C-alpha cells in the first residue's frame, strides 16, 4: 500500500522469513559459525533456541541457502505429527523415491520429475525406516551429507524425540548418515533436561541461543531492511522514534517489524516521509493486547460501577424521602401538642399598658451578591474544512500567517519545512517556549498580505492533505524566525 509512496520496491518489514532481509549481527554470525562447524564435523545433533520473535525461522531458511551443493536437507516446519507421519514428512522433503526409481539429486539442482508420495501409502514404520536408511547409504557412497532441520522443536512429543534419537543411529563405521538440527523456543532446552530424554541430551554437542537486538543493532536492522527494500533515503526515522521502537519491541525483530510496518502506514496516511516518536507511539499501541486489555478492563468496570451507582442513588433517594417525611411528622406532632392561643376580647383596642415597649422589626435581608458575567473562552481551533481565524495583536495593516505544525523536535520541524518549500510554499520555523521551560517548534506558511490569499493556500494545503492550517492575524512581520 505504501511502497510506491516511499519509493520502495517491496515491503521492508514483512513478517515472512525472507532470507534476503536477514540482518547478521554478532549473535547470528556466531550461530551460523557454530552450526556450520557441527555440520562439517558430522556431529549428530545441534540445537538453536531463542525467545519468541528472535528470528529462528528466518535463520532456518537462511541456513538452507548457505549449505554446499553436496549437502541434502529436509526442513520440517510443523513437528506436531505422529511417528509415522514424521517419517513420511522426512522422506518427502528429502525427495526419497522407492527402489528402482531415480533418487532425488542434491539441493540446488532440478528434480527430473514431480515428486509423488503415493508410494508411501500402506507402508509400515519399519518399511519407511528401511527406505530412509537405503537413501542415506546411497548418498554416503556419493559423498553427500544429509541434514534434517526441525523448526518449532519445543512442540515435539517425547515419543517423537526418542524416535529421532534412534534415527540418528543410522551410520557407517566412520560417520553419521543423518545430522539433526533442532530449532525451538527456550522451553525446548528445559524439555531436554527431562529424565526421559537424558540419552538425547547427552548427544547434543552444538548449542546456541539467539538473543534480542541491542539498541545499536535495532537501528542497523531497520536501516538494513529499508536498504534491501530499495530505500534511497526516501523515508527517515527520527532519533527519538528509533529509541521508541527499541523500547516498545525490547529488541525482538518480529515486534520491530510490526511497529515499523504500522509506522510507515501511518506516515503514508499522514503524507509525511519522516517517522516521528508520536507516530511510533501510535503504531506501538495495541501490541501484546494492551489496548484490548484496557478496553476489557474499562467495560468490566462499567459492568460493576453502573449497578453500584444505581444502588447508591436509590439509597440516597430513600434517605432524602425518609428525612423529609420524618421532618413533616415532627412538625405535625409539635402543632398537635402546642397549647391553643389565648384570644383577648379587647384585642381590637389594646391599651397602652398592653402595648410592647419596643416594636420588634424583622431582620433586614442580607445583600444580594452582584452577578458576575463570565466571558466565554475563545473557540478552539477547528478540525473541519475551514481554517480558524485567531485574534491578532492589533487591527491596523494586518498581515496573515498559516500555522501548520507544532512539533517537539527541531529535526521534525526542519523536515516539515523542507516538504512545504518543495511544494512551493513560503514557510519558516519559530521556536516557542512555555513557562516551565518546555520547547516546541511551530511551522508557519506566509506571511500573506490578505486573508483571502491565505485562505486559498489553506484550502490547497488541506486538499493536498499536508496539514490543517490555523489562520492567524498579525500586525508586523514575524520576528525571531528560526
């Protein structure tokens, strides 16, 4: 989707184990050296282990392409098989044919006829092993070595591991006829230490563990894959973006590929060729189910909090109701128990003696506080089709600017400035600083003599999906431009 935009000939961060994209750091070179050494010395067993996403399957495919022509290989990618199915898979991948038919040539040459595995139907396990043994012996006479590579070895059952140990007993007086390389996750090494597998564990002479990439290797890994994909500096990552990729991926190549692929897709949708730390953070969101986990926790909390809030509201309403009803009953009770007033017949002509010495006036009402009229805040910049006109510092001889970006680093601002200038816009960068010392960089287009001219460029910028401008009014030309 984004390859053409970034000038790439293919997708640089695909999850498929393409040996062409193999990045050989120190750990991978040591792994290759160890395995090749074991193959040349005809060691029976070797293991390559590593955590999930460290590039084990890519290592397998790269190894197949580096072996000599006199080495025949079989690669088993799905080891979750029965003993009989495993034998058939090995025979098929080696290209073993029944007696009387041509045996498959070594790797790197064309097979004379398409392989037909129907001959294995109905064969017993012993017959299949005998056929494999014959195939290996014939290869040994031609000085051909046979390597069996089993990926995802941690999924092998104990019965299959024992069967493979027995297959390794196929040998001549001087050398092994079959070498087996196990490639699996870290738990495979733990499985080998089970008491049932002690014989197999003792026969493994070459062991190596792949490790995640360091920060330096992560940067070189990204540059390597972009270069193989055909990049000619047509896409770039800021230093903070590269640091963020390593922090989120922990150096695991598979996660690096996922984050970089999402980042390039985000850059394509935002029409930028510079990948920033903000884009990386957005791309890394949702790795390992983090976003989904937050959503599940939020939904779960709603399921608990909503009924609880309803219960609290009902309790509050009940308390208010009973408090009000209780107060009414108290007033009624006081009225019923109060003594009836004494009515004087001379009430209409009170005497001077009955008149009070002073007339009690009702208390004066407290002054009403003045009403404060709050001025609504200025409207926030809109994200719609029309740019926002922000108030300027004066009203005389106004000129206009288009604020396009607010970026956290000078490098990002310079890249945005270069892109604008290439598209024919007059632009500049101005550094801003907040009260707490934080700095950011604003990218402006302009200045313009009229608001109409500025609005025309704003419409063009939005149509080209370069930015969503904010139209600002000024009195004097901008000073202190960086």
